[in-house]
C-alpha cells in the first residue's frame, strides 16, 4: 500500500478513497479508466455539462444529436404523397416509425447533388403493415421536395419522421 496525500492509497493501479485538493499535475497519462455511475445509494447518475464533440471519436451529447437531426410527426393518408421537406438537394437518412397500430415502418437513404437531377433513393430496411402488405415509399421529384406515401389505403394516420 502506498500513501496518496494522506487521504487515500493506490491499490492495483486504482485510487481508492481519495481526496485531492490544491494539487498541480504537470504530466500525466491515463491509459485505461472507468467511471462508476452509481452514487452512494446505488442510484445511476448522469454525466452532465459535456462539451459538443469535435473529433471523430468524441462522445455526442443528446443536445448535439437533436441539433443535427429533425424529428416531427406527419399524417400519411391513403396513397396521397405527404411533403416531408422542401430540400432540393442533399443527402439524408429518413427513419419512419408508425404511430398507427401495426402500421408499416422503414428507413431510407436518399441523395441528389442538384435540384435538376433524379434522386438516388434506397429503402434500406422496411417492415410492412402487420395484416396488409402496406409499404412506405419516398419520392424526390426533380425541382421539388421530398415526399412519403403508402402503397395502399391501409394504416392511415400519424407517423414519426426522423430526418438526419
């Protein structure tokens, strides 16, 4: 056992029961670490006041993720196209979750580099409606916005759209 400032000790490379105050560290390397997220009563605690990510391997905060994506609800009725976005170009991931019991859901990757182009649209994964084989489709016409529609008139109602 090694004494650490009289307030704790090192044990198997861990600092145990330590308080450090008025201490200056001029050079330090931490090769492995873990954070116990339980308080003294065994309740989980949040990590708070975290900065937004800068580097590729930085953790992202909920605020940052919410800032780079848009979540909204739309009503999708029959086979009528519903406007999701007035964007004329760009690349997006669109996740559609049903709020209609047993309705369809899907994830799309879409892109176009000019408003005068046809869009590249991939329905990455899809789950049809439970009782009927209703599918969701995205269209992005030339010089127009992004639309969603269903393959038939079943599962009319509200859907949640996550637009990244």
